[in-house]
C-alpha cells in the first residue's frame, strides 16, 4: 500500500528551501557559464567529467553520471563536437560503445570558465557556511545522493525496460 500521509511541516519546508536554493544556484551558474564560455550547465558537466576521467568516457558512462536524457545528452555532445570541444568515435574495446574524448580546446574552455564557476559557488553556496556547516552539508548530501544512486543507473534501467517490453 502506498504511503499517502504526505510530508510533515518540517519535511515540506526543508524540501522547498532545498529546491529553491538549488534553482537559485543553478540559475547563477548557468548565467556565468554562458557569459564566460558560451556553455550550458550540461555542456560544462560533460566537459568537467571528461577532464576528471583523464579525457575519455563512453556515452553510457556520461549518461550515468549526468542527470540528463539520453537524446539530450547526444544532442549536447553533438554541439560540443561541432564546436571542437570533444570528439566522438567507436570504442576499440566495444563496437557498440561510443567514446567521447575532450580536445585541447575543450580543456581550455573548462580552464576559461572554472574561475567564475568557483567564484559563484563560493559566493552563493559557501559564503554563509562555517567549515562545520560545509562538512555537515557534504555528509548529508552524500547520503542523499548515494541513496538516490542506489537504484540501477538510468542507462541500465532503460535497457532492461526495452528487453522486457
């Protein structure tokens, strides 16, 4: 039987303040990325993940790491490729996989937008917090993220649905 109780007042207030804070931060980040590097937030996420992964990931790995639709991810990767910031090609290890590789221009674009990105995060997210607050927030949000990510990755879930359907 589904839980029809709803959220308590404290849970509801926490939910709304979290969602509003995330929206405000994401809006500011989007503005900064557009102004400093003509990138969307999703494009920045893709480039940053590729940089962090030593420059190369499969489309499935990117899809599992970025909260975005597959078709949208393919479209965004295409825009980045057209701009010369990534290349895409077949994987030598798995003919079904497409590898996305960040280019030198893509790394330069990340370097270009990163100082402003850090400034926005510092000013809007971290300025009102103490070191203890940052640790507590990090601990709480890590537990929440890990709980949410405990379900199968979206790419695996989509394949399972297609097989069963």
